[in-house]
């Protein structure tokens, strides 16, 4: 497929891997920040291609995963109401709260709908004036502009029966929290390509300088990830710590100014709780006061919902790159996508769920290596 | 009746195909340690109709205990029974697709071809069919006529006769236009023994053509997603393709070289390969770069975050064949309109029994597991 197959070419992949082997002299720990990158790594088996000294650890950038359990419970409390049409991105539907998931609520009669664009809610709200349409606005900076546009248009166009349950998080404060931790192992980052397509990468420069850590803004295709890894290792081997842009076909340093302006008109930065990590100051968005009539947390009585997580779960350490899914005794046994015990198992982009989806809970050691028994690739 | 399936998936509204529950390993300790099956859901959820692990749970824990018998317990796509020396294939299937007319077909054609294909996958020639209709009050008579005429045409193409039927009408809102259940009987005339449990190490895995067309045609129509180049369902009867494949092997073999045939409907090629791997206790190894996926389907899947390996097909088959016969079978497939894009995508291996492994396009490796429930579009 044009513009995609070029970034999945096995021959080019082997060349980049050879170059990584050539430049790498010491062991390095590199974190891919985004859930989409984690997914791509596991789906394509990229970590199996890398030399043993290069360890990829999986970051906190799965928006579904880091949405706190209490926020899920709030969503479910709202979705259960007979006067509500609850709209969500597809992959939130299977995320379990304290009691069941949105699929369960749907099977019990709740009106739960998957939308592909937040703006679909405008149509739904106009078609159902007697109902309250609530959109579950989650995500990183990537989904913020589209979600902000829904709030903005609802206000501008006077569509009163729309509200947003907002649980937005930001990448840079999470990276700082990881780097500031005494347990930190991460020596370089594959930065979040889609987030930076919106925000640019200027705000990563002070982080890179302060912690002396290379950050390479990286895309999501296999060759993007390999190239980003190579660029990070080149910096590490030459003791540089800079922000570089591997994803230059998509983004530049400034990002999308129009989207940033819209986001800042609708949202303001505030403290946010991250599932698996806890409270990070100034790490998320909330709706500005002007949008209070479209703020579901204010409209529905859900403020008192507070939920605790199972203690066995190590997702906090996984999200900070300290541990990997297979380090957890519950992985694939007590904890699986049907019964997730914590953040990283709840969405396809969480590290544990990605490992599970691509069969790594089934793998014995002898399968855990790449084999090319079908002969050389074309 | 050999195959049990969960009905309707009214939201994903896919053709509810066979769910091979018995073949699906549930690695969860929640089930294994308990002498009585625990059905964890208070209510049926849509995922119970997905063909994945939830469907398996439903079949294992609710249906099988009630009906258990040696023929059903095989959980093949069809039952094969012997009566007075004649070997008959017997199968049933329900169809609940929205929209009922879609690019490349309609629910009527789907209902006939789906049952014809389940018969064909045992090597049977379809003979007699039945159809039961659940009609929703308010359905346009013209639409029903169109569906039924399409069924008539599909039945004639299959060389079968629809010999009995039933009709019920439910109140508006209690159904979704039309639900159709078809049942079929066919006769197995050749000395073949085709079953998902017969894959041997060394066998070649053949795929009859492009994957994911049907599922993505339905999804793009349903969600009003407009892609460049319309995607059409691949809905087609496969009995003649199967006959051509069987004929290509001749009679000189002591054991017929076609070991397994399956049509990868709901759950897609990945689910089908898992079923065969599990039943045959063999490993499967396929290569991503050999998989035939149309550009339009690839693009639609990329946009929605779906994997074409798990998307439904309605006119494709997976064949597991002895390596020495693979070329002549492939040749015969290429000469048939429904097999002209057939390719060998991998082979059966003795390593990792019960698991399907794929070498990825960039040279990595991954396991293709059975999905839990439905594939969900990803957030970003």
C-alpha cells in the first residue's frame, strides 16, 4: 500500500538492524513512549530483530490504559442512566470498571455507541433531543483537538444536550516523572509521533537537556521504529542528548498551531491521576470554565466515585519501564484481557495486552526466537 | 447437527458462522480447575457472537453439556453421518447481516452460500436445503422478494434444491428486517476424509484468494466509510472449486492428499488456522508477505485499526494439503474463477503444536492467537 508498504520493507529493515549492530557497543535501555509504537513492536516482532544489548521498554503512552479506574466507573455510572446516550471510542468498551464493562451495560439496556469521530456526537444529539449525549473524551494530545472541537461546536451551535467526560493526559509530565524516579532505567526515548504531530517537539527540548537523555520523535511503522532506535543509539554511543525528528514526513518542530490554539481555548492544564502511576501534577487537560455546561463530571453526580486497584498488579512499574509484562507472575494467568488486573492489560495498546494479543503468554522459550524456516524473504 | 454457534451479533451484525469451540484453548485458570463450567456473564454480550474465546465459552459451558454426543463433540463445520452406506454431510447456519444488501451480495445469497460452503468443506456435493425466515413487521415486500430471488439463484448455482422452509413474523423492533436460517444436506461421493484434525507436519497451507473482503465491505457500508475503490463482498459458493481440487489429486493416492478444508468466515483466517492447529495438535507457520490482501481492504483496516487476518470472508477457503500434491492442487485452483489468486502461505510444522506463528514482513515473528471477542477500532 502506497506510503505504508515502503515503511514495512523487510530488506530495508535488515539494513537498519545491521547498522544498529555496527554502531552499538554497550547495552542500552530505550523506551518507546506510545502505545501505538508498543503495538507495532510486538505485532511485527521488532524487539526480536534487535541485538541483545538493545532493550526496548514500554512506556505510559496508552491512553486507554492510563485512564484511572475511578474515571471508568464514573463513565459506567453515567452510561447506565436511561436518559443518556453514551458515546465512546471503540476500545474503551471492553475496559472493565469495578462492575463489568460498557458491553455489559449495553447488554443490560444502556444506550452505548461507538463513534469514529467525536463530532458524530453532534449528529446523535440533534437526532435525540430528549436524551443527554455524553462523550468519553480520553486520550493524549493526539485526540485533544478533535475532542476539543466537539465541546467548541456544541457551545457555538448551542447543542445543549452534549457533554464530555474528560480524562485527558499529557506526555511531557509523564516523561519527567519517569526520569526523576530513583528507579529509572530509561536511557533514551522514542518520542510520541502522533502527539508531536499536534504539539510539535519544542517542549521536549528542556527535558532532553535537563536529564541528558536523547529523545527521537518516532513514527509507528516498523522501519520508523528501527530508524528511531538507530538514531537514539547513535546519540547514546556518541554521548549526545538531543531531540531529533525521525517522523519528519509528518511533523515539524512547531506542530499544528491551529489545533494547539483550539485545544488551549477549550482545555486548561491541571493535575491528573494516571492509572498505574498515580497523581502527576499539571499532567492533563480539563474543560475550561466557559464549557461547564458541557462538562459531564459537573452535570452528573459522579464526583464521589473513588476506586482502588488490585495490589498484585505491577503495571505502574511496567508503565515506567522498570519491569516487563513477563516479569509479572499474574501475566496471562490470573490477569488476561478478559480479567485485567490493571492498566497495561486493559487496551490493545497496553504493553501486557499487546504481549497477550500476539501470543507471548503462550510462548515457550524455544519459540521466543525468530526462525526463518520458510527460507529467505523475497 | 454438528455445529453449534452463537446466534446474531446484532451490532457487528456479521454472518454468524461456525465457532469451533472445542478447538479453542482457554488458558485461564478460572475454568480449568472447576468441575462444573462456570458461565461468567449474567447476560449475553455481543462478543458471544464473535467467533472468538467468548463464543467458545458459550458453546462449552451452555450448549455442549446439554447435547453432548460423539458427532457433535467433533465441532466441525458440518456433521458427517453414515446412513446405509451413504456418507452425508449435514449443517445449519443463521444469518443476521446489516445492511441486508451490500456491495457484492445480499443476505439471501449469503445464507445459501454459507451453508453450501460448510457442506463443501467436507468434500460433499450439496443436495437439499431448508430455509427458515424471521421477518420483522414492516419489512418491504419488495426487499423480501429480492432476497428470496437471490436465494433461488444461489441455490440453482449450487446445483441443490431448497425443499422445505418456515416463516415467522415478529413485531417491529423485535427483529432486524430479516433473519434467515438455512440447513443443508450433501453427499460425500469420493473416498475422502477431510477434517480439521488431520493436518500433519510438512503439509502446505493454501489460501484460495484475497482475505478480508466480506467483512470490510460490510463494515464500510454500515459505517458509511467511503474508501477509494469500493470493497465488494467475496460471497461465493465453493463446492465446484473443492470438486476441482479433489479431482486434481486423482485416485492414485492411498490417502487423499487434501487433509483439511475450512472456509474462514467469522473470526477470519487467523481463527481458522488456530482451530486447525488446535484440533490437529500441530503448529502452523505462515509468512505475512505471502498473504493476499487487497490494497483497499488493507487501507480500510489500517484506518480502523483492524487486522485483516481476523476479518470475515464468505468466498474463501483454507486448504491443508500433502506437500507432494500442493502444486497440482494449486494449479487446479488457479483454473477456477474462485481460486485464481490462490497461494501457498505457509506450512504445518512439528514445533509449537496448537499454535499459529507468523513471520512478519520485516522478519520478526509473532503468534496469531484466537481473539477474545470482537475486534474493536483503536483510539489512535
